[in-house]
C-alpha cells in the first residue's frame, strides 16, 4: 500500500499512461490488419524515421523488429535530408513517426521518399495531419493527453507508439514462424542466445 506522497504522485502518472494504453487497446480498428499485411510482405528493409522522442522510439522499434526476424534500421529525419536518404531503396518500407503529424523535420523527406518509390506509413495521433495525408498508409495512435500536468512532455504518446510497435513486431514474428533457433542466431552475445545455441549444438 502506498504511503508516501511521492509514491502516490508517481503512481498517478503511471495510471495516466496505463489509461492511455487501455484506450488504444479498446479502440483497435481494421487499420491494424492493413498495416500487418503490409509489414508481412515487405520486399526490402523496414526503416523507421523520426526526431526527438519519436526518434528514440523509432530506434528501439527498429532494434525490436530486427531481432525478431524483420531486417530494420533507423534513419534520423534531419540527417536523412543531408544524405542519409541514400541508405533507402525503392523496395523498402518507411515508417515515419510524429504524434502531431506536422513536425517539419519528418515532413521534409517525404518528397524524396516518393521519388525513390518506397512505401510510406505514418504513425501519428492526428488523422488530419499533413503526415497522415501524405503517406501511403496511416496508423492512428491517438492519446487524449500526455501524462504530465502541463500536457506537454511526450509521455503517453511516445509510450503508445512503443507498445503498438512492439505488438506489431511480435505479430509479424509469430506470423513468420520465427523460432528460438532464429532468435539465438541473432543474439549470440547474450546469455539467452548462448544458451539456445548450446542446446542446438
């Protein structure tokens, strides 16, 4: 039982994030079916793009997809328009993350991405945003507010994208029949990977 006022404050902010996740969970639409189908049939690599907190989430999701059977990496949106778009091929799929969908850095690469010919997917909380309207596909990950009292710091919104992205990665991994042996090959440096490889030997 919580007795400290600090603990109660921390608990309250946790509850804010949990409530946002419950709301997203309870309002899943057939958008998810569309995105899963697209991710399941990627011809090239899966690339995440973002800036700020969205960029950090994108890095983590790229690592999660890569480690569970879908080749993936992160490209910083700002760096992309200074040469890093050269990492991207027409067979790739690019997921652009922006809660507002109006972040100028995330909108800047879109023209070039269209010229390259990649499939673009928006992860955004704003279905009427420039990003949502400009991408080939959109997954709306909307939260009513952030966890902090000022409703400013990316908290609920970034956590929501992380959880949705992890769930998509797990879904794709299961549909691809990704096995423990596959996991071990991708994680030879970790204790679990070493254990699995030893069992296989």
